[in-house]
């Protein structure tokens, strides 16, 4: 899948459903700025240094991706 969400920035917690044993994760096509969903078909492409920490939480049903931000705005997909 692909998530084009401008609020996925430093300090954001992202929760993804894992439906396949041995699932993998990758990060790519990072943007310095974009709108939600990249509806205009473009964004400001940029190199990024990304550090990600993963924790598998079993037994928590999650129907779709969710995220929370450290700031005043937290939205769910």
C-alpha cells in the first residue's frame, strides 16, 4: 500500500494492521511538502533520513491504518 498523508511527520505514531505472517515494511518516495492524498498529482520530492521503531502488538483488531501526532491535531484515517 501507499500512504500520502502530510501529518505523518517526526514524532508521529503510525498503527498498521498486519494481516500476513512475516509481513515486511518499507519507506520510500518521501516528500518535503504535499497535500493529503497527493490529489494534484505532485509533491516536493526530497531525500529524508528516517529512523523507525517497530513494536508488534498482538490481539488488537485494527481494520485500517491509524496515526496520532505529538501536536494539537490527531486525525485518524
